[in-house]
């Protein structure tokens, strides 16, 4: 058994980074939507502060929610887009006849997703301080926990989406943009899980985002860190991430059996 | 591995899709340091065979061993000693040629990569395009860049799918000279699929004639031409494509 190679992971990350650094429009696009979302929800918060006791008591609750939602969404999208870059450029066969392993490809896409997410979310979070006087960094160390709870789930879904694209071809690429919005109603981004009908609540608690967003509200409204929520969220993440890797590797093996790798991009 | 011992051993290889055998029980060996050509019309099974030799495709039955390793199960052990080029597989368009070669050099664990890239740029006359995006090159330049990627790790086994497709005669001849030089200099084993019969006559030690997933004839190009009583491999190819065996072809050639 030959082990995984950090050198190959870094090599593939460099491939994705070269695409980004060579295109100012792409870099701006990554930061654009999180910033627009932050501005819209910031003004909404300003308006609701006058109308709502909840918002006046915890002004940043919507802004923190939208920024953390972007961590989840951008984490998943960033990973899936890395994979799509190689589908679109018909490069997958070159990669998979090299010593690169599917798991190394998964790790490289995860690394690049982290970079893309930070490029997208950090400028928006800084602008939120400037525009609305709200710092998401006031969540303190708990923010690190929320960030990883969310982005790890994004990676898990992104890996599964990449596997499905490998299985179904570019026809499945709309999943990269849409899949997270199917999960959003159950993620408890803007409202507590308790708002959901009773039969939906177990489904919401079966996914890590609910733990992060409930934990965020505990900090901003209750002014305490619920470590139990964070631990359960991260434990679920480990499970989902393992399943995401498994789905990606299984789809790769299926593609090898069905001859799908050489057909990608056609 | 000693000279003339097989670098590639293909045994009873079958690839079935639904009810169709894309490759139907083929067997052959490629001696180390030799050039073997897979010939056949569209859909004959050449690309499917190459994909199984690379481990990109798992055979339905049979086996491919490259440098002693089973490609269905042990491909990770040997992929670093092989490489591949095809006009149907591209390099990332937005990366420059240099960036592409850096990425693949690192994936193959090439030491002293800067020097290797420069050496390839010199050999393949790529200096002027090293810092241009790969997607903005002419067909001839793209072929040379694809060859640079295929040679980045100085492979012992080189698999080429139509290496001179869509090239003008001058560039095609230049590529063939390069491959001859690489085979001699490196002692490499080359397997190529081609529709260019003159190319095969010039480069190949043996030709495998494929039709409907099977090898219907094989041998050194000169021997095949003689056996069919023809003057070129292209005529042999047409005899096989049109179901004319040795006897019919020989009679027709004599008349």
C-alpha cells in the first residue's frame, strides 16, 4: 500500500490556485455575493432593530447567520467548482493517469475550498464592521468551532456532488449550485429548529448546520457557548465527511468500471 | 527489466458494455524498448484498450500487466513510470504552459523540475509559449505541450492515442522524429494508436490490426504488407476493413 502524498495534494492545489490568481474577475466574483448578502441583511437588520426586540437585543444575529451560511455554501461550492474546472477543461484523464489518488484529489479540493471560502467571507465580515458596526469576530473562539462545523459539512456535500458529476457527467453540475438550498430550510440559519414541524426537527438535528446556527444564537442571545452543541455538530461532521469521501471514491471506481472518465467534458 | 522482456502483457482482455464487447478477448505483449501500434477503424476498440492499459477502465475480464503490475489492482505502483497523451484529453486551458508542466511535474514527483521543464522546452521548441495560456495555442503547439506533459517524468512506458492527429505533415514528421529519438535515448516502450499508416510503418516494430474489438492480424508492418501482397500498410488496413483476407487481397493485388 502506497501512502497518500502531501506533495501531490499541494501540486493539485497549485493547479486550482493558478486558475484563481490568473483571473481578477474570478477573485472578485468569489467575494461579490457574500458582500452583497451581507449588505442586504445588514440593512434589514438596521430596519428590524427599530421593530423587533430580538434584533435590538442581538443586532448581529442576522448578519452572523448570513456570513456563516456563506461559509457552508461557499465551502461546498468551492470544492465542487474545483472538480468542475477539471471536467470543463477535459483534464480528468490526465490527472487520473498520474500517480494522483482520488483521496488526494479530495484533500486538494478541500484545501482550495478553504482558501476560496476565506477569500469570499473575510472581506464581507470586515465590511460588516465598517458598514454596520457588527463584528462576527465578537463570537470569539466559538466562531472557529462554528466555521469548521459548517465548512466540513460543505466539504462532505461537495465531495458527494463531485462524485455524482463523475457518475452523471456535466449534466449533474447544477447540483453544485443548488444542493445547499435544499438543505437550507433544515439548517436553522435564520430561525431555531423549534420553529420547524415536529417531524422535521429530527432531520434538522441529523445534520451539523443546525448545531452551528443554534450555537451561534446561544452566544449572541444567551451570551454563552454551548460546547455540547459544538461537539455534537463536529462529531456529525466527521461522519458526513467520511461518507462524502466514500461517495467520491466509490463514484471514481464506478467511473473506472463504466468508462466514464474519458467521456468527461464531452 | 531486460531488453526485449515484455513491458506490457495483455491477456484475454474483454470489456463489455451492456451486450456489446468493445474489446473482445485480445492478448498481446509489448517487448521492453519497442514500439507497438494499435490500428483499426473508428470503434475498433483501440482507445478502450489504451484506457484499460492505463487503469482508467476496469476490464470485464482478462488482465493488463505493465512493468509487472496488474493495472486493475496495482496501478498506483506503476503510474509514476508511465505517461499518456491524447488529442481527446486537454490540459487546463487557463494555466500557462509552464504552470501546467509544474503541476504535472509535481504530481509525478519530478526532481529538479525547473531544469526538466527547460530541457523539454528546448527539445520541443516551447520556449516562446511557456508563459502563454495552454488554451490559446495552435493545434501544433498544443500537441507539443501535450507531449511535454507526457514526457515530464521520462516515462519508461508511453501510451499515445493518435499522437499526430490534426497536425500538418511537417509537424507530424517532427513529432515522429521526436518519438524515435525518445525511444532510442530512453529505451522506452511506446504503444500508440494511430490512423496514420505511414507513421506506423516508420515507427512501429509490430502492428496489431483491430476490428470490432478483436485483433485480426499482427506482425511487423513490413511482414504484414508482404503477407497481404500490398505495397503499403494503408492497403493492408483497407483489406482488413473490407473483409479481404490474405488470399483475396493477394489475388486482387496480382490482377
